[in-house]
C-alpha cells in the first residue's frame, strides 16, 4: 500500500500528516485519488495535480 506525506498545509490539514492511498480511478482522462489519514479520521478525494503538488511518496 502506498503511503504519502503532506508537503504543504492543504485544506486545513497540517503539513507532515501521513496518508494511505486507498483508491485510484480514471474517468475520461481525469484521474482521482482517495487518501485516508493514518488514524483514519480524514478522507480526501483529490485530482492527480493536487497529489503531485501537495504530497510526496514515502513508501510504496
């Protein structure tokens, strides 16, 4: 399971928060990713651009 770390403050979530990639989907060329925080309290549904801009891959 891929693990990401937040590089910048994003949508009220503090930098450094760790997330697990739960699901990836693509519909008509638009990729969407669903991430859950390590403690499962936060769920994010983001685009590919938001993922690359605000998150860094920690573990694959």
